[in-house]
């Protein structure tokens, strides 16, 4: 089975540019999570969806960040305009729901904003 | 955001040695998960624990859900080079929504040749 798929794996952009990160969750999973990982702050939950509906976006740092999930097999995280402090690794994870809370992570997108 | 207290922060051991790390919280958790992250990759789930006192093994890995529901440990026996990486605990807080996980700060494991 394919795991969580993220693209691109690496992104280098200049400050002020728009950045779009993409995620395909594991088929059949009802939940999708976006995380950001930095050395200083560790793993931070940004937003998560249940059945394509955003449930909790309290971790989204600023209005420059937005996330969508137009269907069960695709989600995007957009940063517009990007800033150097947005440089981090962004992970997408999915979960089937039900009694267990096991989240499965994608390989991540390493974002560098110059 | 909230993080679990995970210790030690780093470990330097020789191949073949046993490893022990733990996570503690001031709050009660319903679920404890242990993940391993290799460089350049996402965290991979190693073990999941769902009941207080539960002891679960996965090969050379053993983890326990503390009886107070506020802690968990992970042991690795007879370490090998591929055990190198960062280990994270994660818990589902009893008083929050079922879906969200709180993560530990990680334990970086290095094996000295």
C-alpha cells in the first residue's frame, strides 16, 4: 500500500513568493493533519481535517497560511507571501479514525525561504 | 504548543547496548505512541499503547503505558546501527479531542562504532 505522499520533497523560494505544498493521504483515512517541524519548536500541529472539513486550525501561525482539502485524496497547504521564518519541514499525516489514534506521516517537504 | 517531557534528549551508546527512554506529562493520556524519525524522512510509528499498564513488544522494542497514565517508556535491546535516529513519544490527551496528538521533544540516539 502507498503511504502518505507529499510533494515537492524540497522547495527553495524567495521571500514574498507563494508556496504550495501538496499531500495525498492514505486511501480510506478520514483524517488529515498538517505539521511543521523546526529545531526550536519541534513538531507543531498546524491544522487538521475530518472528512475534508477543517476541524481545528488554531495552530496556523498567521493569515499568510491557508489549507484546503477539496476531496478525500488531496490537500494543500499554501503560504502567501512566504517569509524566511517559514523555513521548516512540513509534514502531512493521515489517520483512519475510530478507536485508534495512529497517525501515519508522509516524508515531508523541506521548505527554504531565502 | 504543549509538548511532553521526553528524556534523555540525546544518547550515545555502543552497538549491542540496551537503550531506555521515557516521556512524562502532568496530564492524563488515553493513548501513547512511539515514533522513530530517520534523517530526511517523516516519523514512522513503532508501537501504540492504549491501556494503562499495557506492555507491548515489537521485535527488540518494548514500550509500556504507565499505570498513572502520565508516562510511558521505550526500551531497545541489543542496539544495532540502524537504530540511529530520533525517537518521539506522542500522546492523546484525555481532556482534548480524540484526534490530536501531543509530541515529545525527541531523543536523539547515536551509536558509537
